[in-house]
């Protein structure tokens, strides 16, 4: 299914070389207790302050740890339908939050209508809106400006969580990470599984306001990311050019598939 697709390409060659060169040390050594080196690398390469970064063993690990401490089971949560099911599972099935589903229609190409979503927020006042951009499984992507306009429209009392697991495939300059570092009502979830070809390493992070990060961070377990995985992730962040070329190749392959299916 779409939610467990792995990258079709290999990690950057330098990632593999770094792991080969230091494999024994990386396997026998304990990692820093709070993944400090990885956090610093994310902050440097993604342009956010380190105090806004929470590391985890993949985005799902962070969602299961943090969403129960962000959401009140008695208050509604808005989700898209269809959308990556982990959010509905945690908010609805596990926490028991009432779910407001915004249906995406096939006749409109599963487009996310921000006017409809904003109207739902104004009418129902959910405690949170959980979004995936590009949406999974529909693949529809919202512009950075449109996403920010919705965050403004939602208002300070509504938490907006945006999962950007596949965003880099859609283009450069689209991420809301810098905005999440300064907006108390915005959280960006990032996985390094798909866009960096590191699914087996289990590395992810959240970007959020420092005050919220401090509150949530105390509930995260020590040693959240293994040393081998941190080494792979940090090296991957250093080689953006390799991955940009893979994203462009992916867009070419996607268009070839679209034409073939048509």
C-alpha cells in the first residue's frame, strides 16, 4: 500500500561508504542520549533552531509518543478522507477523539479545497487539523502559500499538524519547517525514510515551537535514534545534490508511467 512504499533508489553513495568505514564502531557504541548530533545537523541543513527539533525512530514513533499529549480525547479533530491512516488510528481509534472528515472527491481530482477546510474549522472549531502534504494516497500537493494561509485561517487555538514525508519529491522551497519553529499552532512532521532512502534506519523528526518542543521532549525516551541510523541520516543531509537528482528522475519516471497508463 502507499503508506509503506520505500524509495526505489539507494541512499547517497557517501552514506553507504560512511557506514562501511565505521560499521564496527557504530554497532558497538551507544548513541548520544538525545541524538544531539542529529538534531544539530537537522537544524543546520533545514534552517531551524535546534531547540525546535524533536528526533525519533521514524515519524510514526514520534506520532505515537506526542499526539496523545497534544490531543484532548473529548474534543474533535479534523482529518482528510482519504489520508494516511496512522493519524486517524491514533486520534480516533486509540484516543477516542471525535473525527471530522473532509471528503476528497474523485471528480475534482481529490483536490484539497482550503476554502472548504477553513469553513469546517470555523464552523466546528476542532482542536487540531491533521494534514499530509503531498497527501497520501492521492498525491495532491498544496502550495506553501496556500498551506500558510490555512494555518493563519485556523487561528491560534487550532493546532495544525502537517506531515511532509513526501514533500521533497514535489519540489524545492515548499516546506513549512521554518514557520513551525516560530508558530505555536503549527507542527511539521518529517520522515527520512522515503526521500532519503532510509526506511530501514528508522529516522524522523518534528519541527515545532521551542516551548512546545520542551514540553513534549521530556516524554521522549532516551536514545531515540540508533548511532548507525544517526550517522546515515547526518551523511544524507550533507548530499542534497544527489537526492535532488533522484527526485527529478522520479518526476520523469512518474510522467512516463502516467502516459503509459493513459
